[in-house]
C-alpha cells in the first residue's frame, strides 16, 4: 500500500487567460511521500496545486488521485500562504468548518485533538485577529489535518512567516505528517533550504510555462525534526546544485527581474 | 509555544473606555436645546397653530391613558414590521442570488437600480386597484420602499466576497450553499446591516404614507385626524411616537450589528 502510486499527472498542461502556465507535466507520488515542488517565483506552482486539488481542470493531460479524477474535499486538504481563516469564526469553528461530514460530538472531539496537536488548545475560543501570523498558520494547518486527509497540498505555507516561526513550523509539519500513516504531501516553495529539509523528492520547475526540469531524490534520514538534515553530509552540495540551477533559469528568463540577456 | 500567549487579550479596549459619559451628556444637552427652541417657537406662534413641549407631553400622556393610541400603534407596527420583515427576507435572498449567479445579477441589476430610483409612491394607485385599501396594500407599499436598498446592498456585499476565502472553502469540498452560509453572507454582513437600516427607515416613512393614501388607519391616520382638526398637541404627540419607533429600530439594529460583528474587535 505504502509504495502504491497515490497521485499521478500525465501530460498535464494548463492555459490561463491565453497564456500557457503549465506545459506537459508528468509526475507520480507514492502514498505517504513528501514531494516538494521548487521553482522561480510566478512559475505556475500554485496553479499546479490547484489542478491537483481539483479546483482547476487541465486543458490537456490526465490527473488521478487514488486512481480517480481529483475532487476537492475530505480526502484532499490545502494550506495556503495567506492563512485564509474565516475572521468571523473562532479558532474552534474555523477548524470545525473542515469537518461538516462528522456528527456534533465527534467533530468537537476531533477539533480539540488537532488543536492540541498544534499546541493551540488554550486558544480554541479566540478570534483569528487575536493571533500572531505563526499561530494563525497553525490553525490553518490544524484545519487541513483535521479531516485526516490522504493528500495534503501546501502552497508556500510558511513564506509569510518570520524566519524563526518558519523553522518551527517546518519542524511541526515534519512531526505531524511524518508518522507511519502520514498523508502524501505536495509542498510548493521557492526556498531551497525548505525543500531539502522537507522533501523525499524535489521537483525543479522551469519559469513559465512550468515544466519539470529536474527530479532530485533527497535521502537524508528521518525523522528529520530530530536530526536536522542541514548538518548531514551532502546537504551543502545539494543546496549549491539546486541554487545554481535556479539562478541559471532566472537570469536566462526574459520575464524575470534578474534577466541578464545573455551578457554573462 | 508558550510565548505566543501574549497575542490574546483585549488590547484595543483602552482607547474607547473613557468616551460614554461625555457623549451621553452632549446628547442630553442637545435635546435640551431642541426643547428650548421648540418652546420658544411655540410661544411666538399664534395660538392654536403650534403646541409647546409641555402641552405635547400632556397630550401624549392623555392619549396613552385613554388608550386611544394603542390600536393605532398596533395597526402601524403590524404594517411596518410585516412589510419590512418581508423586505429583509426577500431583499437578502434576491441580492444574494444576483451576487452568486453572475448572469442573474447582470440581467436584473439595471432594473433594480431603475426601480429603486422610481418614487415608489407612484405605484400607490396601481396597488389600490390591485389590492384595495386594506392591510395587504399597506404592507406592499412598505415592502416596496424597504426592499430596494436591501437588495442593492446584499448584491454589493455578496459580490465583495473575498475570493481567497471562497477558494479555501471550495478546497474543503464545500458546496455553494455552505459557502454562501459560512463565507459569503458573514462577509457581507456589514453591507446587509447598512441595507436593512436604510430599508427600515424608508419602511417607516412608507407606513405613514400608506396610512394616509389608502384606508386611513394607524398612526398616520391619527396624524391626518388631529392635523385636520388643528389639535396640534395631539398631532405632535403622534409625531413623537413615530420618532420613538424610528429611534428604537435604528438603535436595535445598531446593537444587533455590534453583537454580530464582535469578531472585528472593539474599534
């Protein structure tokens, strides 16, 4: 079961407003695997997640999640860069919003459990505006984990946090999803370090329209919230390799702010 | 994680704590000024054309004690609340429908704006022809006045829904009805309350208009009766009752709004 293909994309392309965004992407993720999609800013990473979530339909190609076309809902959860909590609901009600399929008692027990898991049990009755950014994103993470999704999609979830909170949240995510029955994770980022800390495999995307230009297995030992992979041998090398590739793509992309028009 | 505890607490409370007393004093002072001007005007006016505040107060006490005002008040409130209540329900439903389903909104919004700009009093003869002079006609006149601002505000509020939150809700598998109930309408609440407040004010105006133009009844009927008999103290007492209804309605809405929007904090 664990090695079965959970998510697969075959020849997936997407055009938005007449502009090609994603160009014939093929990928497959095993059940329980953490796939990090790394690419330059604005390369179409977010659109890729929307396709996998079933929020957008591809113009060409085929996406399957557990063998079927993706449907937004309980088996798939999404965490966004802007936390997207409902400001008129308390922390508890925000998490409960993702659990309409449960009965009242079961829902309340589940909410208490996931809030305790992210360390926010005491803040169950607070309003989102009363929480710091890191805490709001923990609520959003709790909301995503509450339905016990098989597939967790994360769209630069920690990019808006300060450096310290970001590190703590990465460790938190590793801890919460790293168990034996953890979900398959597709994590989008533009941070090389984040990619290497979290990933089983890194997929490097090109600038728009996004294509997969490299696929890199990351084999640092787990659990990584206990052994920081940044101290592992080979980390610096992988990091430099990914940075060199990213930099090369960005400076040769005419749409980038850092375009150097072949002068180098 | 314990260091995050600092973030919770009534941190915006301090700036507003000192205000209530001076505001109440200023309001009472202004009321005293109004009464003084009223009293001076009543003294200066020829006898029988105007009444002093004291005479109006006595007339009001008499109307209340003799029970003459209760049936009229009951009739007016029935018409007002039925018409305005129907306008709230219909207006929010129609506005939400127009906002959620774009073709419906595009088809209807020009006509709703057009109708909102037409003086609804113009329809009274038509309404009388269709419904006669009774309660139904009056309720329809109130409804037509109150419903337009509610529709337009609900439409604007639903269209202003945060697309990021709607997408988040879709990602949890929420269907349209659930998104409307948990995301769109709560977000549109400030618009809805503003629409209801304007609608409730127009509704009260149209209650009196309806009572004057159809079968004379209610508080509007008493206005016509005492006005035509030059019983100015009684006439003004009825005006005071109408003003009190208006104040009670807007203050009640303000309290409801404060309670429903408490997630925004105390600013």
